[in-house]
C-alpha cells in the first residue's frame, strides 16, 4: 500500500509548533495556558501563567504539573479528572493552584485531551481563568456581634502586686500555678512591635490622669497572634500619687478578622467579575461596576428590576427549573448560560449563584457572580477545530473521519443499508509542488476540497487525510449492494469529472486529475481499518490502470498489493545482495557498425527468479529506491566506459543511460554526476543521458538549467520516447539535446500504417532542422530499417540487431559486429 504522511492536527513533534502559534492568536490575553504530555510533564506555558505563578518558563517546562497544585484538593478529585480525560472528554471545573511564592490562587479550568492518530492521548491542553477574587466574593459578608468575655486585672502600685482574673489567664494562655500573675509574663507575650506603644499609652494615661485604652497584639511561641483590647483607669490619693490601676482585657481576634474580611470583601466587590445581589422577590438590590460594564445597565437602571432583564431567550423553561431547583435545595448553582446586554447583543457567561440564609435558616438574598466567557468559548472552539479539522481546507481530518466512519458503520448496522467509502489521490500532485511551489499546491487542494463538498450531499462526509489524499463517506445508498454500487459509481464519476476541470491558480490555468477507489460497507462486516485499506487498494489500482479513473475494491487487488509490498521489501536488499545486473542493447549505424549501447537494468532474485523491469522499476520510483539504484547504474556505466577506453578496438563506444524524473530532480544531481565523471576519468561525451518527454516538460526551466550544467561537463542528451507527448515542440529549440529517439510505437506499424511513416518523416525532418541526431528504437525487421533509412534515420536499436545482452555476450557481439548489415 502506498505510504502516506498523516498531516492531521496530531500533536507530534513536527506539528506542535503550528498548534502553539495558532493558540497564541486566538486565546484571550487573560487566559493562562499550559500543555502537558502523557507523562504529566509540562511542555508549554504562556506568559500569563508565568506571570501569575511567579515561575519563569524555564522553571516550569519539563516539571510535573503538580508543581502548580495547592494541597487543598483530595487525591480522589484528581482521579476523577484523569478518568474523564482518558475517556476522551473535555473536563471543566475549578482548581486551586499554588504560586512559586506559596500563595494560592483559584482558576476556572478547561482541559482538552489531544490523542494521536492511534487514539492514545499524547497531550493535554489546559486553559485557565483566574477566579481568585470571585471565590472570595462567594463568602457572604456577615455581621456578627460577639458577646465577649472580659478579663479583669488590678495593679497595686504601692506594693507592686498584680492580680488577674481567670479569663486573663485563658486569653494569655498562661498556667496560673506556674507563673502566677507575672507582669513579665504579660510583657513577654506582647508583640515586640507593640510593646513600646503599650508602655507609652499606659504611662501617658497615668501622667495625664486619663483613662487607658489600647488595642494591641499578643505573640505566642508557636507564632500565633491574638488581638486584645485593654481598657483601664488609675486611682490617686489626695496628693495625686497613683495608688491602683485596674482594667479589663478582651480577646478581639475574631472581630479583627471580621473587619479584615469586610475590608477585603469591600475591595473584592469591585473586581473584574460582575456581581449582582437580589432579594427573594427577586429584585436587584446591589451591583458592582463590572456589572455595569458587562451588561450595559447602570446601577440606577438595574436597582429594583427583575434579573430577567438579562435573559437571552436561548434557554427553555426546563433550564431555569433545574437552576432554581439546585439553588433552593443546595443553596448554590454554577454553570454556563447566555445573557443579553442592554444593547441587545448576546454573550455566554459563567455564573456562580449562592443563597444567603439568616441565622434562622431563611433565605434572605441571592448573590450571582458572573463573567463574560466569549473569548474562552472562541478559544475552545478553535482548539476543537485544530484538533479535528484540517487547517488548510477546513475539512474533517483523520481523527474526525475515524469518528464519522464509526458512526456510519453503526448507522448501517441499525438500518441494514449499504454505504460507500471513497479514497482518492490527486494524480501527479508532486509535480505541481516541485515545479510551482507548495503555495500553488495548497491553492489546488483548497479548490479540490470545495469541489468535493459541492459534489456530495449534506449528510455525507468529505475529509482530508493529508497531502493530496481525500476520503468521502456516503450514507444510506440502499438495501441492495448493486443499487449501492450503482449510486456510488455515479457519484464517483461525477467527482472525477468535476476535479478534472481546469483550475485557476494565481492566474495560471492548471489541469489535474484524480484516481479514485471505492469500497462498500455494510454494518460491521469489516473493521474501520480494513475499509480504509480496501478503498486505498482500489485507488492504487486506479492509478496502476492509467490514473484519472474509478476502481472498485476487489480481493484480487489486495493480493496484488501484498505481492507488491513483498517485492518492495526484496528490492531494498537487491543491491547489497548483488542481484542487479546491467544488460546492453546495441545501437547500430546505417553501416551496421555498433557505435554504442543502451544499458538496461535486470534483476534476478533468489526466491522469485527473473523479475521484469516493468514490475520493479515503478516500485523503485514510488519507494525512492530509484535514487540509490540509479546512482549504481550510472557508476557501473562509467566504470564500463573506463574499461573500454583502455581497449583501442572498443574506445569508440558510447553508453546511453535512462535517468528517472525523481533521480534527475534530486538536489545535487549535477554535482553527483561531476564527481562520478572525475572519479572514473572517462570522456564525458561517451555518456549519453536519456530523458523522457514528461520529465523534461514537468519543469522546463529547471530542466534546461541542469541540462546546461551537465552539457558544460561534456555529457550528451537523448530525448527518449519522442513523439508520445503533446507540447515538446515548443521547447525543443531551448533544450540542449543531441539526439531524438523515435518511440517504438511509431516503428512497430511502419510497414502497414502510412500515417506512422508520415510521423517518423516529420520527426526526422524536424531533428535535422535543429541539428539533432535521430535514432529509432524497437526495430525488429529489415523492412522497418529500410523505411527508416529511406526517410533519413541512420541509427537503430532493436531485436533486428540484438536483444539486450549481459556484458560478456554483448562484448562477443562487438567483435562479430562486422557481419551485421
């Protein structure tokens, strides 16, 4: 089977950079992006994630993703995520992350698994949105009065005796039995930063005879801090001398924490997320500035209105019933919904709603926190497109094709009907890429995709597998196989006709054709992989039959393909095992003298015996083996010319060597030829390279440049199979040719078809006008030779003179050549 490269959005080493560049263009600037591999190692992070986490990109890439995780979620939470991802599902939820500094931040997270062509999950794309502030806003602002417990103290200034109540021992966490009412114990617990303030406040109250009031911190050995409030006063004697100080101590830590939370909440209320507070009617009673910015409603316009002013109309009653059911029974609901702005535009948002209950358990308010997720939705859609659609044509790629084909087989199984799978490949597409550039090739593929979509029904699927290969899935073609085959054939012929029409590529009219293979499917009679293999086999048969045609799958095709694969495997070892040999077919002048030969490749395999060049040469071309084999042929020919050059009777002989298009087009071919000629030290004019018309015309400018460089070295050229093409005449004067070889198809009927003689005479006259030599191949009878000679062709090649011979037999023929007339 012909080998292909899979160009799906597989996140392989060659395809990952393209995916990252596209994500950078479409993701919201506030999104935090990372990609991990199947081993949970980070392979990519964007700048936003680096900024919020405090890590440099180099510190994250290569690390396990747990480097970003806080320790507040249980292991079971992450196990549930893995189960979803490895089931091929996109996971969404909230995760607590940890920065390099150690502080936590909450992110609303979407994780997309990206499988490779075999369905293994190779990468995981994670898109996060920072929701730390919105999480804080979910905590309702609570006001609480604490009936505090007071500790009492008294200081006898005359006797320096301090008395504490039990509550003070509790607040200061001091063992009364061990320390007593120790003033030093009190001082040691005061926070070092507050000690001077406490001492100054007390001394000032004594000097000024004013009440003592201060709030300060206590610092405990384990690092804990308490806030306390102290109030007191001092009694004096008649002379103003202080006698006794007394006062109270109250633990106000909870109040301080509540004040801090209130302060934070007040700031958090004005965050980027929109906040709306309603009563139970419900009526809007409070909104923040982000609400105004997001919805277009001012605070004055929103207060007192029903929240349904934001409804988009895209959700049915069942949606809202489910929402209120969760809110009333669970006190919370979160999810995605569509809203309408004041100007009428719709947008998607992520909402978290919470019910606020009084101390009696009654619902008093509802709080909704929401944000616009339009950019995130666009990013998710783009990621989905990159994962399941071809970026060039917009068609489903191999991954989505697999899913669609599985669905088609399941549908066929249920209905009992037949469907068809078409596999097609553009003929000679590589020539367009090589001669006009890949951008022109891409333009052609886009137009091919558009034409294919016009040919099929909406229910059918057109996909691009990669390169110039396309697949079409046809559904519901009937309950009988002949009926289904008939419908598939009609559509296939329509596709071949449509794709054969001229294309306009940047003002250039280009002609292309397609080879198309078809196989039927019926339920699960064959696996998905087997169906693709069958359709591919049929397509290959179409190419082998001459291209630009349709072929249906037959089991004989599969046998032929397997035999071809076996032959290719053996051909890969033919050179190493010395199984290839050059044969020589004499090229004879009008005087009967052998002036040279064409070298022809032969292969004798130990397992299969003699294998025809018609079988193995196309395989060598398709597999690329022709490069190494062609190089061996050229070297062997030069080595033989070197040997003949040392024998006076044979040094006049030249050799003609066929050069394949793939060999001629390879980079460095001219350099390789120059090195080979220098290594063997032969006269370059004794080597003649035979090029076909199709090779020459594929890229005339490149061909002329290479031929010119080789001609400068002394190498000669012959155009093989001349006259079988259709446009060579217009370029003939530009090509540095030495010889035209008349194709044997014109020689074969010379004796019986006068039109062939006219064609031969025309070729000979034209060659004479261009100063070119002419040789005819396939000369098998003396009559054919005589007609050629009468029309001016004086060099011949064919069975009349000699069949292709091994070297030893050819050299024996050389010494007897004087007898050949």
